[in-house]
C-alpha cells in the first residue's frame, strides 16, 4: 500500500537516489567555473542554494574547493552536516537552514561561483520570489563571480506528458523513482507525480507524492533576468560547453552581477 510521503521527507533515501552520477556533474560544474569565472583563485568559494543533502558540495570539497550550502529542510541540512563531519579534507564545507529568498545575511564573505541545477529553482512559485532570490544572489557574488542556473524552458501548447525513471542503491537498500511530468493546460504550473519504491531486506515500501514547478518560456525567462539585479553572460550545456539560448528544453544559464 502506498503512502503520501514524498522523496524529500527522507534525506537518506533522497541521497541514495541522487548520488549516482554526481562526480560527473561536478566535472561539468568545474569546467563551467573555469569557462566563466574571473574571480581570483584565492577567493574561490562555491555556494549552492537549496543544496538538499549536499551531494555536489561534498564531492567539490573532496577536490579542495571551499563550499557553502543551504536548504529550507532542517533534515536535509542535518544529513549534510553529518556527512561533512566525517570527511577529511583541507577544504571546508558549511551548511545552514534558509530559504532561497532570504539567505544573504547568513554569508560572511562573497562567493565566486554559485549554482542551482536540474530545475530546483522552479520550486520558487512566482516572479516576485525569483526576483527576490536573484537580488540575494547579486548581494553575495564577488566581482567576476557567476551564478549557474540549470532550467528547462517550456513551449506552451506543444509539450506532451513525459516520464523519467531514476535508480540508486547503497548497501542492501535499493531505491527506484518514477516521475511523470504533466505540462500546464492553463497557467504556469507543471504537475510532477512521483512514485518512489524503496526495497530493503525486510521488504518494499511505496511512496507517492505530487508537487508543482513554475514554468518559463524562453521569452518569460529572459524577460525575468532582464528585470533582475543579474545579467545573462552565457549559456552552456551541463558539460560547460557554450550553446545558443534554446527555444525549449534544458540549459545552464550563467548569470553575473548587473552593471
């Protein structure tokens, strides 16, 4: 029998599911940083808003990069801190609880590179919230610093429902998530239905949940950036290679402080 507890309710299960492939994703972030950032190497500091369990940052720290992450979920941050406390590295890794629209005062030094990938930023529910988020990013970016935002752009009326399947394992625990995306018929909310199956030696459990992500067409997204305290510098793919701004689909937008 399924319950209504979603993926974000259990930090360990979330981490098991999303950790595979993280090292390769961090490779892409490093190439992106090298391509776009002009901040001095001595001031190198990464920031991840809505960092979840800190999977990107713990890989980055293992490579000698100083990191800061925050998330609205206390459970996610507790998990990230516990993992960080077990690590051995010359770099540091710090976490705190905050929302994406109110975090600048928690940082005591500028960041050279910030990132928010795989549509996480679309959890912000309005243009006003997104502009507030960008304002805080502009406050914490160092001169020459950059914010890499990974977002999928919509083509209203042309998109069909789609489905992704993600899998992860750690020890005897196996996790499988089937996610169905339903584009908006009216308005700007994409429906996301998640079915999560967790298998352990003692049996299986099924968890279902539904949430919504705000949608942006190419025009809406570029217009929003133009109204913000940031400016579009370049667009890249997940590997850090420059690409044209797409009409639809996923890309990483590199945003710098406005003039």
